C-alpha cells in the first residue's frame, strides 16, 4: 500500500480540493516555513522578497521539435548555403545582416532590435559530441546536461535546485506546461507546473480575463475550459520521503502554490502588448509572476512546432515571428516594470536541421544549431563560429560550442552556482554575462 502511495502523482491529488484540508491537521514541522514565507511577504513590493529577493532569474525557453538553425541565423555570405537550399534559402537582400556574413531571418525583426539595443547574445554552432537525432533522446540529453553516452535521471536545473535551493518555496521553479520538464528532476522534488484556470481558482464569471488568458495559454475552449493538453498544477511524483510525508508535502505544496500564484496574478498586469499566442501568453504570465513577488529562480516555457519535415517556409516564418514578437514584448514589459536587469532568457532546441533541404520542401533532423540569450545584463554579440558548409558530419553541421558551456556560463556567472558540481564537470565559459 505504501509503495502505491509513493507512486501517486500530484495530478491525482489535485482532482479534489478536499485533500489539503483532510491532511492539514497532520502538517509536519518542516513545512511551517512555507507559511512563514507567505505571511512575511510585503503585499506592496514590486519585486520578489525573501527567497527570491534580488536573486537573478533564469527563463528557459524550449523551441521544441528541432529548430532549423540555418534559416534562423542565415550564412548568406556562403554560396554553398544557396546550393544546398534552392527553394528554402532566404534571399540575401532579405537577411538582417549581423556581420556581413551571417544575419537573422527577416521574420526576426523584433529580435534584431533587441540585438541592436545591446541585450541579445547569439551563440552559433551549439551542440555536443556524437549527436543523437531522436527527438526524445536528444531532448533528454539537453534536459539532463549529459553527453550521448550517459543516461542521467536528474535534470540540470533539478541538480541546481538540489545544490542551491534546499528548503526554499516549491515555486522556486515554475513551468508553463502539462508537467514539469525533465530538466527539473531532482533528488529533492521541487517546482510546480501551471495548468487549468480552475486549479488557480479563476472563475469564468468573477475572473473572465484570467480565465480567458489561461484558456488561450492552454489551448482550451474558453467556454467549457476543456480540450487542452495542459491540465493541472502539480509537481514531481518521485521522492525519498515516507509515504505519509510525501502525501502531506504534495498536497500542501500544491495548495499553497495554487493560492500564491492566484494572489500574484490578481494584483499584477502586463505592461506591454503580447502576440495572441500560447508563447505570448506564457511570457506575459511569467512577467507578472516575476513582478508579483513569487520567489522563483527558474521559469520554463516551450514553443512547439519546429519539426519542419515538409512545407517549412510558412511554418518556420510564423514560428520565428511569434518567437521574436513574444521576446520583444517580454523585454519591454520587464523594462517597464523596472526588473529587466534581473532576468536572463535562454532558448534552446533539441537539435538543428540537416543542411540540404528534402524533396518535401522541408528539412530533416540535424545536429548543431544557434541559441539566443537575452536580458539586461547580457553582453551582446555573436559567440562561437558559424559551422562551415564545406565540411559536414554526414550531412549535418559540426558543433563548436558544447551546450554545457552555455549552461556552465549561466550557472556560474548568472545564477552564482557551483557549475562544475551541478554539471558534473568543467566546461569552458563564454563571456556573455
């Protein structure tokens, strides 16, 4: 019986709001800190307090599906690019030049503005040795910060939580999605995932705007609040605690986090106009949570659709336009709130695409691709090297920056964490923050 209880997920607990009340009389001492934290927060503060006060914040944005790096950071100065992509190549005159050889896709105009304002770093040729072209395995490698021969069970962010955030509020990590990403897996489970508006106590009648926001965010029918893939606010399902402790902690974490997030959203608003998309809604929500005292160090959001095997042109342009517009709005929102210098955004995708276009007007799974890092404290510019097109790895780009070097840079220079301990080794750091 105890074993079965340990395997239950927070999703199951949250199917009824009575569980928290049923267990409240058995709340153990180690959870009292959560209530003390909530009660001590100043309601009129414009920035985080207590566990989150003044601590740098990381926003991780996954471009899920494998973003085509060659049509994102375009090597328009290399004739081989146009040879390899007779129909998909971006015309030279349309590319937003960065250094006369590479430039941004024309759909990324708002991102070019962030770059020109000195708040965007672009890292070229990011990957890892012996690249894997499976969505699932490569995503796992990126999420755990491992190499192709390892099978780690803890995420790189989860290991950061274990190392640096022991005893902090469950909302030290917040993910926008159906479940916590593998990157959050930790020895001591922490973090919450935001789901349906009903789970945050938003009602269609009393909170119509919040209900609408969550409906759009989660792909739900705005009337029935059903039909979406994002269903709950819950945390990880594995723990080293006893069955009873796990039950208590799970129920309380969920209830406290739910109430806390609801309170934050009721007293904050966006100070910028975001694209009406899931990504725009996600970043708008994150900006409000940052400004509203939530003691979160890492936020996680995702934009899907990048698996462009066919008919890539229109799909990729739409995705990049949505990405650039959402990031631009997010930056402007944070600037208006006076908290831009406290936030760093890092994008990643599980792999890039092959150099040559395929017969279906698309591109297949590849290897190296660029990453974006933006924020008020970023040192702008191009990092790494554009991989050469005359020397390929079985049709794919060779990487020249290990993705763990980016993680190491952010952990040590931004999050002030022991990067080697978290990542299990030393990796060269970049001078981007």
